[in-house]
C-alpha cells in the first residue's frame, strides 16, 4: 500500500470519547444549574428577552421550575414557554453552536452544550418533552434518548429522533432521566448533597427568585438569598454603573460594595460563623451568580498591593454585575461557575473593585484603635436591599481620630525563695498577697526610693 492509496488520515471523534470529554470536568451540581439556566432563559424569552439588571419592574411570578431528584429518577419541568420544533431540529441538540445560529438576547447560555452535557452526566435513559405555542395553537414533541443505543453507532450524522408527544399541562419543557449513573444515584440519595444544592440555587438565582420566579426541589419551595448591605450611622454602600464592550458587543457593568455585617470580634477562626461562606466578592452575569464569596486572587485578593483575605475583613460584600445581550461578551467560563480571568471587560473592572476593597481594609485597620466607638456606630446601621442602594462612586465609612500611642510596657520575671517572698509580703501588710502584687509593690517602693516623684 502506498501514499497514493491513503490520502486522508481519519480524524473523526467517537461518540463515547466526545461524551466522556464534555462530562468529565463538570460537577453534577453544575449540570443541574445548566438545566435551570435553560428554564430561566425561557422565562426571560417569554418576557421579551429583557436586560437582567436591577430594574424593579421585572416580574417573573408567572414562571416556575420544579426539580425532582432521588436515587432512581431525576426530572426538571417548567412552564417557561417551551422549546420550538425548529429550535430542537436545528440547534438545541447540536454539540456546540454554529456561527449562524440565533442567540437569545440576555441569556446565560453561550456554547450550546449545557443540556446535552447535563443529561449525559445524570443518566442513560432520557426523555425531553416540549409544549409550545405556534400560530395560536399548541404543539408538542419529545426527544427520547437511549444513551447506550445512541453510542453504538459513530457514523455521522449524530442525530436524535424527534417524535410526537402529548401536551404538557402548560407550555414549557420537561426533562426526565432514568437509569441514573452511579454518581448521580448516590448524590441524589444524599441529604447533604440535596441541602447544598438547595443552598446553591437559593444563592445563585437570588435575583430571579426576588422577581417572583418559583423553584422547588423535591416539592419544597426554595427561598432566595436576600442580598442586603448595611446603611446609616456613617455607613453607606457604593453603587457605580458604567458601560464597556467586548469585541464591539456592549456590556453594562454595575458595582456594589459595603458592609453586610460588622467585622468579627476576633480574627481567630470561629466554627459557628458562616461568614466565610457569605463574605467576599460576587460576580453576576446576566442575573446568574457565577462566582460567590470569592476571596482569591481571581477577584484581586493577594495581588497588586491587595492583601490576602483575612478574617479581619469579614463583613464585606462586593458585587459586580455584567449584563450583555450577547452572552459570549460576558466574562464567564463554560461551566458558568467561574470567571474567565483573561476577559478584558473583567480585567478593566478589577481596579474599581480594588478601590472599594481598599476602603474596607483601611476601615477595619482603623477600627482596632477605636473598637468600642466603632461597635456603637455599626449596630446603628440597618440592612437595605441592593435594589435600593443609591448611586455613589465610593463607600462611606466612619473615620476615627487617631489615638496617642499607648505607653510601652515591660514584664519583669525573676525567681526568689518562697520564704523570703512571704517575709516581704508580711512587711507590705498582707501575708496572702499574690506573687504579682508583691512584685509590683516592691518595684513601686524601690522606684519611689531611688527615683522619687516624676
């Protein structure tokens, strides 16, 4: 055989390799958040794909997302408008987005792999059903996927069958996964995993939940985290908005920062304090928290004259929101649980983040010299929702008059026979004086005799 007989080197991937690669580096929790993102995007699409800023008039109270997770089954269903047949046939089930594909404005989806990656990570028997409105009527279809059968044939095209389906109760999408992977089955039967998942959803979708969106896990509603900063009594959080762009695509940036709780009494670790889970920097992309309570160099700690995070700084919360019609302009990674630190729009925001962080660091240093005064002022500040924070470029924090340096003290330590000490104590008028009191009184007696009055 010669080169003339073989002119091409085969480079086609296998389905098994492809599935393994897209699922290996994403956690089960992140997969579920990907599916929630699709439902949230559907709700906003039904509302006209509006910008996800902090406008008070946005209302998602008509929409709900219900999640069931146990050791045998996972399902997520919503009433967020549904996926159209054209969407399903043309791009929703593709592994990645083509350049000509339409993108929903102000969505969180970027790469077009979230739903497929999630369901493959969870189980092997999948059924995706959608009911949607079309020209005044309701249409429905299902995409059943038996993963084992689908993996058997690597010959392109890698299509999934679309079949007729009965209407869902409301326009929306239902995803049911059975024959769970061992990892999914084990996690979904763990109360600790479900509790942490509930906490993450409450935090990461807090802005959507505050607009009335309803999310339940195993039939128990999830209550969103109320994001508040303290205001009053010389405290006032900052709020700054400016416009930026990524490759010509506009990005709106809004930064908040201030005191969410008084700093701790001590810098020593406290097992009862959940501040390490709450305080730090938050990055929000199109309404979704993608980085929470960050204390690493990603948000600037420990870089460029910025100190490493220390428990002294607990009480501080900084929030930066990036909002863009095109999700690709946002500074987020493919898992949507971290920030792309190479993003220019994020890099340009970091100096502004540093300014508010620096103010809080300086305050906590000053506070040490006037602790009682600071505590009285701090307790008088009241929580205010970030929606109500006024526009101002810097944080307002109390300042304290510098205190005169404390007189330097010295410790004297020496050993003497106990019998001699007792005799001295008796002469000083108290046979039961403590060793310390004997030492202080003998020093004062000697000082007065040799130095005299000052």
